[in-house]
């Protein structure tokens, strides 16, 4: 049993990401990176991206949600990108639908693709900001500044 449980709504996005051609994955990654740079700390949505050839709007939404969710989970768990990508690929291999490529080479390619999408600077920064923002509820209750000016 894998240590990481991927929600079913993100599994479909990850299957679509695995099935993308190399060129489609490069285009999607560059579009996500550009959109994240423009947002400057905001969460990226499919509306921020232009059309990606070979992807419907629904597929694009599923993939973006899965990528943003994985970035948030990785930052929250404070795991290394390589280890986290390995856990994601193992989890998908064990629970994914039948259309997920499960051969050894396909899993290695999927793991490398996940690593690439987990290193998009703007999305990782946004995830880190969200984790830090909600880490401690009400971390400051009151504040007074006293000075002793003699």
C-alpha cells in the first residue's frame, strides 16, 4: 500500500498528464509557468492559460487542479521533489484506472514529468505561501510596542 493517497478527482488529471505527448507536456508546463509568473503569488487556474493543443477545457482543468494540489501536498509534507514524485508514481500505479500506463518505462517517464511540474517556481511559491499562511491559526493575538525613551 503506497504511503500517499491521491484523491479520485486528481487521479483523472494525473492520468491525462501521463497520456500527454512530450510536446504537449512542454507547452503545458511553459504555459503554467508563465501564468504563475503573471499571478505573482496567486493560485493558477485554467482560465489563466491559453488553449493548449490536444487538450479540452475539462482536461486542462483536471490537470491544473492536480498539479496545484500536488504542489500544495508536497510543500505541506516538506518532502524532497524526487521522493514525492516517486510516491506519486507508485500510488498512481497501484490505484489508477486501467487507462494509466503501468509499464516500467512509462512509470519512469511519468515520475520525471511529475518532477518537472513540481518545480514550477510560481506554483511552488504560491503553495508555500498558502501553507505558511494557514499553518497557525491566530498566531498573533495582541500586540503592543513599548519604548523607553529617556
